[in-house]
């Protein structure tokens, strides 16, 4: 009998409403997060009313079990404009485990002149549903932990999904803004013993121009798998890059499985990437790399009012 967390059958959550017009509990998202007690152990559901929230948000490590939810990704936007350091520039930094984001646009409008992270995820067990994550370079710093992205839209030009997390991207759209020499992933796995990597299943790759690579190795054992994914001709024929270090070719794990579309043609792919067999693909597609579905939880159905502690 597996021991499950106390939340598996518990769909009860504390509701906090953020509304810029003043009709909720708080006018800013960060105020709502700040109101959650340290070492929180109950499900907190922060409902964000539509609007553009100009805030730089941190979910601190001592506040697990928070959900931030908009109503639809296109009308609830968290935006900031900061560049430079990958750990200090993010518009939103998730440092707490058991975090969920739903139907939000998270963007960094810093633009094309350097690293500018929209979302940093530096915690275990984080899930994102129907979110839009937008920047140009290093859009999503998928730093560490096990993460799940479902039906998300992720946009950028250079290394726009980067980090050393173990992440499963399902039904996501990856949109390249690069004119040429774009790169979608820069996965940072440093040794074969690390159970990290990015798996893209049933995704869609789009873009304005051609010449975007599927990935390049930020760490020598970089691991990325694209399965059952539509690739437009945005994807360059060679597919993958070694970050100008041929030694990486011996250690990376870059694989494709049953991808389709004009960019999925493997006839000109670099020789050090491969097509997986069905058997080889199975462990990646059953979500075991992110711990299966053991920690993904249903959306709460019962809410109780937030009691504000001053």
C-alpha cells in the first residue's frame, strides 16, 4: 500500500481572491502570497481576477501547496521588465514545492538584449496548466525539481527552456521568435547519474523563420526527448547543436520519437541524435521521470475563506 499525501482525497482549499478593483482580499498577487503562513501545510488557492499585474513575484520556499489561478491565460497577465542575471531577472520565481499555476500569462518584456527570464522554477513538484510563458532569451528557467507542463504556450528565441529539472511537457506549443540560429532547449544535466531531462510529448513547434535547433547542451549529459511532436519548418534540418564543443556529442542524449511535420525529417539530422524505438520511448512517455502522477493533484472543489493573520 503506497503512502499518499494527506491531500490526495482532500479537495478542500483556502480561497484567497486577488482583484485590482479592490473587491477581493488583496489587490496584488505578492500581497496574497505574503499572507500565507510560513511552513504552510494546507492547500491555498489564490484566484486572480483578470487584469495586467505589473509585479515581480516570488513564491518563497517555506510556502508550499499554493495554487495561482487566473480564469484564462489570455486575460490574466503577470509582467515585468528585467534582464541580466538568470536568478534575479525572473518575473516569477517559484521556490516552494507542490506549486500549481493555472491560466496565467507570465512575461518578461526585457526584449532581445540579454538573458531575461519570465518564469524560474527552483522547487520540486510544480505543475503548470494552460499558461503562457513569454520572453526572448532563457524564457523558462526550469532550474531543478520535477515539473509538469500541460497545454502551455512557451515563447522565446535562445535557450528558451533551460535548466536541470526533470520535466514533462504535454500538449504544449513552443514558438521560436528567432530570425535564425534559435535554440529551444538548453538542458543542464551534468552526469549520467542525474535523473533529469526534458520530455516533450504531443507538442507543437512553430515559429516565424527557419533555423531553430531543438536543443544544445548546457551540461555535457544534456537529455531531451521529443515524442509525437509536430515540427514546422522552423526546426533546422540538422536539429541539434553541440554548443561548439564536439566532446558533447559523445555524452548528450538527444532523441526523437514519431515526430511529424516538415521539421521532423531526420535525413539531415546530426548523427549523434537518434530516433527511439517504441521500447526505448516507454520509460520517458509514462511520466516516470517526474515521479509518475503520484504528486499531481486535482483542482480543489471546496473552498473556505482565508482568515487573515496579521
